[in-house]
C-alpha cells in the first residue's frame, strides 16, 4: 500500500463546502425515526461516498437532501440542510432540482415505455435554456457513447448497465451542480460497475459534485475523495477516502477482508462484538 | 354495396365522436391511473357553455366553441385542484370514488341552471342538405365531428411525442418517483390531463349536440359509450381510443343495418359492440393497444 498521504483530513480542507447537512432527524409517517442526527459536509467539485449496510439510512439521507421524502410520507424534523448558502430542507423536490441537486434513484427507475432519448429529455423538464439543453444532450451521448445507437429504443428493453447510464444521463440533463447516486452498482456485473464508476469520475472531472451511496465500499472509496459510514441512522465514521480504505474496521465490515488482507471467512463472526461498540 | 359503404361511412363518423369523447378519459387514465366517471358530465357542460355563448351572448358559433374550450380548460384545471389534488397518494380506488361523486356534483350543479331541463338545438350553422358522394350520404355535422377529432388527435400526438412537457406526462405514467427525481411536477401533469380531457369533451359535446340536440341525460349518456371504446382500444392508448371509437361506431351501424330486421324491437346496434368486446377481451385482455408491463429478468 503506497497511498499518497493527503494532508487534508476534514471535508472543509478539500474545498469550499457546497452542501451541509446539519444534525438532521428524519421521521416517516410521524413516528418511525430513521435518521438520528446525521451531519455531512460535501466539498464542492469532489466525490463523497456514503457507506453502510442495508437499512442504515443512506437512501433516506439522499431523499432528505433531494426533497423526495414527502412522497414517502417522511419529513426532516430537526436540523437543517444548506446548499450553496441556502436552506433547502423544507423545499419541494422540484425547487431542489432547480437549485441544482438531482438524485439518481436506486434501482435505476428508467421510464420503461419511453425511448432512451425521451428519457433524457424528461431530465431537462425544469429548464428553459433550450440551446444549452441541446448541448447537454450531446454531452450525455459523449459520456455514454453506448446510448447513441440506442436512442430510439424503448428504455425497458435495454440492459441493466445501459439503464444505469440512462438514469445517470437523465439526471445530468437537469444540469445538476450536485449529483446524488443511490447504489449505482446494484445488480450490475463487476466489469460494468467499474465502467459506470469511470463515467461518474468523468462527470465529476467536468465540475459536478457527487455524493454516492454504496454498499460496494471498495469501488466507492476507490473514486471518492472523502467518505462517511452510516449505521442505524447515524454517521459512525468519516474521513478521507484513502484513510477509510485502510481502516481495519471498514475493511472488515464493508469489504469483507481480514486484517491480513485476505478474504474473510464466515467462521470468524466474532467481529460483530467490535462492531456493536460503534452503534 | 352502397348500403354497406353507407353504414361504414356513418360508422366512422359516429365512431370519431366516440373517439373524441374517449380521448380525455384516456389522458386521465394514462397519467394518473384514475378512471374518470365524470366524462359524460364534462361533455354536457362543454356543450351547454357553447350553447349559452352562442344563443344568449349572441356570439358566432365557432367563436363560442373556441371560448368554451378555453373555459373548459380552466374548469378541468380547477376540478383537479379542488377534487383530485388532495387525493394524490391515496389508493386509486378512493380517487375513482371521488370521480363518481364528482359526476353527481357536476350534474347536480347543472340542474341549478336553466340547462338542467333544457332541450334545445344549436341554431343551424351548417347547410341542411347533406354531402353526397355517389349514393353515399354524409351529414355536415358528421364531417365537423371527424375534423375536430383529427385536429385534437394531431395536436395531442404532436404534444406527446415532440414537446418535453408531453413526454414528461408519459414519464409520469411510467414512474412517478423517477419523474419527481428530475423535478417533474406531478400536480401540473395531472391538472393538464384533466384540462385536456375537459377540452376534448367540449368538442365531443358540441358535435353530439349539433347532431342529436342538447339535453342533459342524452349528453351524459355519451360519456358511458366511452367505456366500451377505451376497453376495446386499451385504457391508456390514444391510438386505441381512435381505433376503438371507430370500431365501435362501425359495429353499431352494421348491427343496426343488418341485424335489426331479425330482432323484434331492434336495438342490436347498442348490444352488438359489447358482444365483440367480450370476445376480444378473452384474447387481448389489455385491449388492442393497451400497454403491457415490460418485465426484464
């Protein structure tokens, strides 16, 4: 391991903070509390990974940011979310998209009966700058060349990897400043996952900040600058991605590796005790 | 042969009125999965507004129709805002119940106006002598119906395949959550669907009123003819509404032309389309053009 040691250790040191989630509590149906005081900082132009197991509250955190809690009967009860200097946690999803935050939902959720190009066009619904929209469409085809020859195919009849490209492309058509990706690796072959993350990196290089929720910790930390780990509705660990990648607990719990670096055997399950201390 | 062709031509003409009436129904179902039981009332109100504008306000009949369509756009938006919007997120069956209530409320409101008991005709605005092609006769009112249907359908097809808002409406039909994620306003889409439904209902009501006269129960009854049409064509397909409408129109005409003589009392035209419908549904449960779920494994 010859990681270049970065001196930065706090998110502020990676750049100007674009999104600040401060101590939010999210409650569904007025009773089920899912987030218990989550705080995140996302530096502008960087990739931040949000890791954790099933049910840790990662998707809820994304929804709180993107304003998609309301359709699920959820609300931010405590704390605030600040984006580019403005409070956004009480705004509608539409207003948040207009402000520049777009979420790519988990499981891709392409519009199956629309063609690939129509899917992309729906992404531009909040925009009025026709000329720029046209340029962005060309840009999406540049980032995902595979979509060019599929543009007139019904999205429901494309492969899983292609659908993930459509979903990301559709979000890019809204011209986001901050892109939220919910489990882009879900259900894709490892080779495709690597490909998708390459593209995500390319999108980031052009200036879009990215917050990616993943269960595949190693690939997410591979591209990210900074990372947060969630468990049971709380942030339990955070740090620069390079540091997290080498953290023995992260390695063991989220990458399934032993301290020696080998694959973990399911026989050694005593680690749950150590993990419990976090929660 | 002339008799047969005559039945076909009349069938197409009558069917295009059904298609026009069914269009709005399809739009609402397509975007929100709501079955609108108040379509007949919208048809009646649209026709009455046109009548009021032309007879009482003394406006030109075409101008009256245009204004009525504009007013019905507002009414459609209003209905969505008052009755349907609070129901977003509720089970579909509750929303459908609301449209049944809406039908009662709307026809109840019409009874408060002079239109409730009105039986009248539009002042004649078309030549009395029908069009003739060889031995085949076509009433001018029928031609107006066909033209209005063509206009409405062309505009809608353009809207749904070319404009971003129209494509977004189809997107909402596909996946509401995903549409929200890119900032599509579901409320706006539903309101637009209701507005479009009210507008096409007005055009249908105008043609029906021109042909058979204006009378509340008669106009509302046209709303019921919509059901076999949309079930035949597929509940969520505009093309289905057209083909379904014209098919039902032709079947009605053929049945009453050829079968009525064998049945005492006649009326086979009313029944025959339903017989065909039942048989067809055995083989195509989504209707002729209905959307099937795309499942990938």
